[in-house]
């Protein structure tokens, strides 16, 4: 695979988002299937793996640690803090955003144990806890760098303004947020700020949460706890409108000589060498198809037609519901 620079690390141009294996789109896969996907990615040349304390409430970090520990020197490891599962009085865990320094330090120590490693290469603040100044949270992560627990710092779902405040405390290596043909928010201000500061951009959900793939999603077949059930774009009326985009989109993929998923990833890769998408999957077949995107070349004309077809004006529905929108730093998208 081709490589790109991520701060001090040279990594595969396409990484692997590990969330799908344990979280968000239905029941977690078996250990054996998770192992197959992770090792297939490694064997195919992926050298950038992304997980988080939140995913499976720690179980995803445990899976990644158990499977990839023997190969630790072969890849760059990213994880996240600031949003995790917290056990309640009834024994159930709930998702909590907590950016207090003591919490971040504790989350990191727990992550190191689950990941079975001495150091995390890139550690993101998963969400900015708006009750804690960003300078305090990043300051705590800076302390972790000095302590040798993590090597570099990242941010997720923050505005350009928040990125600049954080970068003034400690250099930010990467910023991660949703970005794809059908989610273009970062183009408003965040991408410009990243490039001014030399911050690598890591798009998550680069395949539109499965919308931009080969198979048309059957909403009725989604698991009861699939997060897409709460996303406006997948509500019946919005989804019906969005489905009208797919025939022309798939025709463009055919013209480019690639799969629809490869077309979506290739579009991102063509945005600049500072772009490292992290698609996720539970299927080795889909994984290998995704990774083929780094060989796809797109003409300027085809890029223009793609962007005219699918953009913030042609996609129906918000990416998050009101509750989820309240938890992200949306001001810098404006």
C-alpha cells in the first residue's frame, strides 16, 4: 500500500477503523472474526489501526490488544479518551463524555492495559467536554506525552477555533471527524485550519455509514441498536430521497473502473496527501475491496461530477439527531 505522513509516523494511506467489530452497528463480532479482519488488514499492508475506550466499553481495545500485540512494531496505534462507558448503580454502563484531567489519565492507564502496549502512538480526545476548557484536557494529554504514555495528541469532532486553542497548548498531530462525499462539514473551516497548522486529517465514516457501498442498505434489516436508526439521513423520508443518488453514483464508479466503496475512498484520497481515511468493516472481503482504493485514479472531470452529484445540498437530512449534535463542537463547522 501507498503511505502517507501522520506526524512523525509513516502509515498506510488507508487505515482501519476498528469500531465496527465491537460497537454501533449491531452485536459485536466473535473474537475469531475480529481476529480474521485485523490480521487480514495487517497482511494487506494496513499500518494504521484506530480504536477507542468507548467502543464496546473497552472490549474493542481488548480485542485489538490481544490480536495485534505480537505485531506491535509493524503498525501505528491510535485510540481515544474523553468518552467512555461508566458503570451505574444498576450495573449497566452508559456513555459519558468526561474531559477532566484525572479521568483522561485513568482512561489512558486502562487503555494501555487493554491494548497490551507500553505506549499509544496517537491518542485522541474523543469529544471535547464543554464543561472543561479544551486547554485543560489537552494539557493533561501533554502530560501523558511527557510521561511516555502516548507519543502524539489528536482531537475528534472539534471546530477550527477549538483546534487552534488546543494547538497552542501542545502540537496536535491529527484531527478526526466525519468526512465523505455526503458529509462535507469539514470543508467549511476545519480543513483549512488543519492545513495551516500542519495537522493530518483523518476522516471517519468515509463510506457514508455504508450508504456509498456496493449493496443498498435495507433499513428494516438493521439491528435494533444500530446507531443509524437514530440518524435523520436514514429516516424513511430522507432515505428515500437519498436513494435517488445511488444509480448515478454507481454509474460513475463503473466509469472509473472501481467499486462504489473504492470511489468514495479514492475521492477522499484525492483531496490531498494529508488525508488518511479509516473505513471500518466486519468483512475481510469488504476490507480488501476498500484497500484497493489507493490504486484508483480519478480525473478532474469525474471528481467534479461526483461533487455535483453528492454534496451538502443534494443529501437529505442531518448527519446527527439533536442530542448527538449537542455533543459535538459544531461551531467551527460554521
